[in-house]
C-alpha cells in the first residue's frame, strides 16, 4: 500500500532501534502523527490490537468485570486531591484551557489515568456493602506528554484498558490485585508468547498513589526489560480523598478498598521486540490478524487456470477450520509477494504452483523458522492448524530460553557493573531494600529494579551494591 | 446499586424532558460528568453501546472496511485548511494550549471529527489506483463543546465511529455514501426497532466540508426528529487541501474522491425516546444486555428449596438458546425486584413461585405490553425466543405506526404553522429549494428541513411557504 513496504530492514545487531522502526514501517503497523508524540495505528497494527482486546475483554468479564466509560476531561482540582498522584502525573499532562471560543474558568486535564474521575462517580454509586465488590473496566485513550516518543512504547496518546475495583475488605482488594496480574501473565504468555517475570515494584517504581504495585516484566531481544502490565493496590488512598464510603454489615461507615490495573498498546511494542527478526515482523498465531497467506504461482493463463481453483478451494477449506486466510492472487511476481507477507509476520505462507498441482501438494513455509514442508492438499486442513500450534509453542520456548540465558545470578558489584556495561540482560541479586541504594545503582549503571519477583527462595544475602543484608532477590535491568 | 433506582419516573405527558432524564437514572444508563457537559456511561448503558458496536462493526467489515486509530489531537493549522470545515467546527472545539509543563508552540485541537488528521495520513498512504478504494473506520471519542448538554443527545464528549473512504471515481464514492447509509438504516430499523426516513440534507444542514450529506431521521415520542446517522459525500474537497492524489490507470495524477459516515452514542438517546414508557426503559431484544430476568418467589426456606432448582435449571436451559439471562435471587420481596428490572427495560420477566412449581409452569411478563402468559416449564426454551422475536417486531410496528400517524402531508402555510405550534410531528411538503425560505420557516416555527427523502413521487407543487414551485417534497420537523 505504501512505499515503505519496499524498503529493506536494518539488522538488529547494527542498530536495534532503527530495526524496530523498520519492522513497524515494513509491516505498516503504525506511523507518527502530526501532533508531536502522537501515533496513527494503521489497519494491520489495529487488527492486532483488536485481537488483544477481544481476548482480554473476555478474560476480564469471566472474572465478573463490566465495562463502562468515564470522561476524557478531568477538572484540574481533582488531580490535586491525592498528593502523590498529582506529583507523579502533573509534569506530563496536557491541559485544555479554552473551549467553545472562551477561556475556561477551571482548566481541564486530558486524562493521564482515571482514578480521580472514576472515584468521583464511585462516591455516588456506592452506599452499602451490597454494592461491593464494584468491578469496572474501561477501554480508552490516555494522554501523557512524551519528550522522546517511540511508536507503541512511548507515545503522547496511547490506547489502553484500565480496571478500577472497590472492595469491602483489604484482603478482597489484594486478591483482586493478584487475580488481574495473573490474567495479564496468562494472556501475555499464552497469546503473545512472551515469557514474563511477575513481582512487586519497589516503592520508587510504584504507581503514584498506590500502596503497592505488582507487574509483569518481559525481556526484549536487546536484553532490555519491558513492563508489560501492572496491577495496583490503591488501599484506601483515593477512597479517603474522594469519600468513597460504604455502610458495612454492622451498620458502620467504612472507606472502600481499591485496585486499578492496566495494559496498553505498549504490548504491541513488546510483541515486536520479542519475536521479530531481520526479515520483519513475526506474529504469534493466536494473536495474528492472518494465520496463513496462500500464494498461487503461475506464468501464463493456462497455469493460472490450473492453480487458481486449487488455491481457492484450499482457502475455503482452511476458513472452515476457523483460520483467517488471505489468498494473494495479485498480478505480481511471487518474490515481492513473499517479501511483503514475511514483513507482516504472517505465520505460514502456502505456495501453490504448477509443480505442486501435479503432486497434489502445496509448500508451507513457516515464518518463525523458515522451514519448508510439502503437504498433500487433502491433509492441509489437519496439518496447517498443527503447524500454527507448533509455531506458537516454538516462539514461547525460544523467548523463554532467551530470557533464561540472559538472566544472571550476581553477588558482586563489579560483576553487576560489567554485565550492565555490556547490556547483558537481567540481573537477579539481593538488595538491601533501601531507596538510596537503588538510586545509586541506577545512577551508576542505568539499571533499575524491574520487580521483586514473587518466586523467592526465602534466603537472604548481601546487597549487591552496599553489602547490607537483603532478604529478597530482585531483578535489575535497563528498561524501556 | 444507587438511590436513583428507588425514585419514580415522571410521566411523559407531564414533562417529556424530565421523563427522559428519569428513565436514564432509573435504568442507571449514564450520569453527568464533573467537567461541564461530559458524560459517564454506566455499565448498563455501556453494555447497550457494546452490543451496538458489535453488530455495526461486523456490518462494516462485511463491506470490506478495516479499523484503525488516528490521533486525538489535531494541529490547529490542519483544521483551518478547509474553509467550510473550520467555519463549521471552530466555535465548538476544545483547545490544548499547555502540555508537559510548557506552553505549546501550536495549540492542539481535541478532534471534533477526524477528516483533517486522517487525510494527512491518506496523503502518504495513497500513491496509485491500486491502493484504492481505501476503506477505514475508527471507533473513538469526540469533543464538541456544548452549552446545553443532555445525556446521550448533546454531550461535550461522546463516543462514535467515523468511516473515511477514498475512491478512484466520483461514482464509486457516491455508491459508498449510499451503501453506508443503507447499513445504518438496516441496523437502526432491524436492531434498534426505530423506523427512519432516509434522504439528503439541504445545503444549510449538510456537513461542513461536504458536497452533500445523506441521513436517516427518526421520530421520538414527543414527535420531534432525531438524526440517527449521517453519510457524507466529501467530493475532492479534503483531497485537494491535503493533497490526497493517486496515479490513475492512464498514468495521470488525480485527486481521490472521499466519503465519511458516522453514528454515535446519540443513538442510545434515540432508542430511549422511541420505545420507553412511563415505567422506564424499554430495550429491543436484539440489542438488550439481558433478554430475560428470572425471579424466584418464596416466603420461607421450604419454598425456596422447591423454587430455586427450577429457576436455576431454567436459566441454564435458556442460556443454551444463546439468551442472556439473569437469575435475580436476591433476598428481597418480589415487588422491588420487578420494579428494578422493569426500569431497566429487560424484555421478559419470568416469575417462578410455589404455585407455578405445582403446575410445572412459569409466568412470563412482556415488558413492551405488560401481558402475562403461563408457560409450561418444558416449553420455555422454545417459547421465550418466540416472544422475544414478537417483542422486537411489535416495537418496530408500534413506532412505525406512530411515525406514520404523526407525519402530515401539508400544502398550506397556515396549516403548517398550526401543526408546528402543537408540535404535531413531521410535515411532508413541497419546498422551493431556497435557503432563505428555509431560514424563514425555521425562524417562524423552529422547524428545520430534516431531509429530502429519497422516495419522491416525481411530482411538483407550490412551496409550502413561498408559493414558488418546488420539485421535491421535504420533511420538516423540530429536532433534537
């Protein structure tokens, strides 16, 4: 559709950042918008997002969550009510000062997240313990000003979902925090084929206004970390400032216990940097807009008459298996067609030429490994779904091995620095728990605490930086 | 969930506008947001919107349309490029002047519609006739400043979809304009059970920047008109200012021919004002979040043990028929439960008490007519879907009769004024085609030309206002 699809892709080892942009251009996923930092999500990129939404939305609803929609504009005074919250978000908000041809009496903030505006409603909706738990999600656009925008990873406007729940007890809220992180982990690992480490954020890295934040962290192919989802325990912080109270079973007024949790179009950036290669995008079958592309090959009208009916018949058969199939019969040589779909990361390419017709077979080419296989035409409906399953599995295993191979158990500060100088991946090490120490590590190496993994061996050891005793191992890495 | 559900509903004849607000409160569809003119769409209202989206989205895709997402923020200079467009929208836009802690060099407009920002992308995406037609839709939030907001009908922020297509010829574009209006008409009539009149807008009422606008117009129960959807022929107007050109088959550069079309959360307002009654909301089964609510009735534990298994069994059976069922076994007297679901407009209420258990039957109560029917338990899986079909049909027929009964063929100005004084509905009358005459009619009666219906008898007659000859009958009405 556009010129970009004819350009070649920078190699990962030459310039990872340029490779990333080339993969996006080559697959026509997105482009920069005209207002600085904004993003246009093109149809192919949006189709991936729609698939993500569909799966996640069903998973949320399975846990009792309902969708709703809250306003884009937040009165400036709302944002200021929760002290940590405003401190965290004020520097990156966009402000509407004029509307309807007039200066507004109170400026409006374009939502950077919706805790405040949602709690304003919740304070009216909740009266009694019978109204709890209140489990609501919204799919929405969010604005956080970005000085150094990158498509999908950091854009001034992005799309996300944000869940906001209220519970009668602290325990119920904490269970929900964990439940939604588990949903994210399951989704990211099973659908996006991205292995993640689940854990808790350090206080420095937690959400502005939360008691604590849990997260899942993935490793990109440049060995940097990407936060793929967060689930926050808000405690009673917002409930107190927005007066979200309920009458408990004993007839007493109590503040509600709250959670919030979200994932965004950032996940698409993670997907790209986990699986794609020097030939372009690689999309896991379970989230792919197209499972297989059928390319009929012929050099004259006679061959076309032989090949096309078989190609059309195969497309119909595979659609009956619930697969999304494109039959690319454009009047172009095979090479450019192969090249285009390879860059779009379609999991399987099926070639059918005159020779295949003679053998009653087709050639199936896997996007993940490049392997070619001759398949009898009448076995395609059975074998193609199996290959897709295998691709899904292979992508997860390959990424899991990469994560494992590049996660290092480190005890000494010299070793830590050396690994980080070479951008060597994740470091698992004891940490004293001190924010000052955390900051010094960051200043010296650019590595931050990605999470305090839930899986701990209950041991203790010397902090990798300051030698004080630490009770928990944490994951350090450079991060997006 | 909230106190509002316990309040009673104003009668339509006493105060239609208050009745409308009461229906929304009673069904917990939406509420006003804290920033002036904004709207919170509550879970029950949003569930209706989700159902609308799901059906429409599938209908769009059936015609080859793909979804994408374009930025919320439009550089101010873009809006100014098309003269009519800026004149139409400038007075109602919201403007971001500050972001990231700084004053912006160029203010950003929060999109009031996306023709300009989308054409900026299209100018890069389209090179050749092979790239056409380009058929893209987005689901998005839109901001147009409202001085007198009303939930769903006029809100500062609303949700909608906007389709934007580019074609190689004028004919192709005009066909698409009509195709999408037909999609809207089919959706609104078959799913929302709202009969509409399809036609073209007068030049005064057309979209700012279009060659012409087509629309569907519905009649509310107060006999006022509601525009339920529009499909615009943009000609080459935006293509010329945004340089959307393509190389045609003869190797010449041409400007693309464009359309845009949209429906919004306003449709929910139309749905309410078409079908609801003095007891609250009425939702057509095809768009209802819940098809039937089962209310078990018992006065002690012994009766509960008899009734509950039957109620649970029935719920399961009906779910197998692809119906969305709620089993309301809350520890409350039947009356308040009946009252609550009635206000939410659930199409069928199924009561099961000890007497029904003895007779192996249930009582089914229709929301549209209030009719009660005893149904044998083992016939429910067959009969309940039939009743739902009948409700859908009945709602459409009732609204069609209302539209017909309140549409008047008028030839004389005195009669016109008299009907409009009494707010008598739609007037079908000849019009000279003169904008000045149109304005005088509006000034004198508040009635505007809702549309020039496609169905014309090819006759001609004297303009109802000025006596000049008019070639087309048009529909006049007061409108939302």
